C-alpha cells in the first residue's frame, strides 16, 4: 500500500506530427529536427535522453530527474523544478508550423489540500509571441492520469516562414503544499511513474520574407517590443544525442 504524500514525476515527449493535408503540409522527409539542447533544475547533466525516428517527424525525450515532492524533511526547493529546451528544426521554405494541442500522461500522489501544477511555455526565437499550456491537479489524488489540452486559435504561435526554426520550450512542475496544519500529515512516496508530454503540430503555407531567409514569422519580424524571456546561457548548453544517449558536457 502506498504511503500518503505528495509527489509528481515528469518526463516529456515532444512530437512533430504534420496534419494529413497534402496541400498545406510538407512531406515527412523534408522535415528534420537537427538538434536539441537543454538545462535546468529538472534536467541536470546526463539526465535527458533523446530519440529521433527514422522519418524525422517525431522526437521523444525522457527525463530521469524531473520530480518534485513535498513533505517532512523535504527542502522547499524540491517543490518546484524547471527545464529549458531548444529544438532546432529544418523544414522547407514556404511552410510554417504551430503547436495546437498537448497530451499529459503520468502519475500523481497528492493529499487533500495539495495542488500539483505543470506548465509549458513555448515560443520561436525572434518572435514576440508565446503560448502557455498550464495543467492543474487537485488532491486528494493518487494514480495515473491522462489529460488533453487544446490551444485556441487566438493563442496559436507560428514558426518562422522559411527553412529553419528554433522552438524554445520552458516547462515547469510545482507542488503547492497543504496548510500548516497539514504538513505533519505528509510523507514522501517514491514511485516509478513517468509524466509524458506530447505536442501535436499543424502546418500551413506561407510567403517567406526577405527572399525566404527564414527570419519572418507571419506576425512581424520580432524586432522591437518586448520578447519572451530568453534562456539563461548558464543553464542551457547540454546537447542531446538524438541516437538516444546524452552528449557528455
């Protein structure tokens, strides 16, 4: 029998799956994920593995240390973890893509009064626009779960129109503990459950700006105005080997 406690484990799957629309989507062999870098408290060195399918359409990432927990003798720093990712993509000129939905699957053990949250923020380098996908889990809860979130059309963020795009994803997982009277009821439960996150993409045709150099994004060139927070270079610099092994730093 599992002991009572609060724990939320996180791993991630990011899938690039063009919709089956021949006139608006490039063929699979024209799409390539050329590299991934990562960093953060939820993905320290040598804890991320990546696997790229032969058709270059799906990237799977697994995280070995993306877990938050709360309870007696557990430091407050263990209640929140984050991971920053950069995915380098190559695709044909005249196309751009966006993420339109996400699946969340995993395990949570939360006492009454405890809330677990996950949040993914994504944007493309050079763009002022970003999309935030939050998910909340309310205790009491113990077991596996599956959630599906749709992004409304007004919040859709499109990649640059061109041959290259840098997709930035910052994910966060957090536990908000119970009130002070409930802290003594919490113990830490260790599980092997995985949390998976899968992104689905859609494609559309576009007209490249400046001769198709890939610097436009359909929403302006991103010069001027406030941009989404950029990655901290001190936390982002480990590259994932797409054969499934983390590259040593």
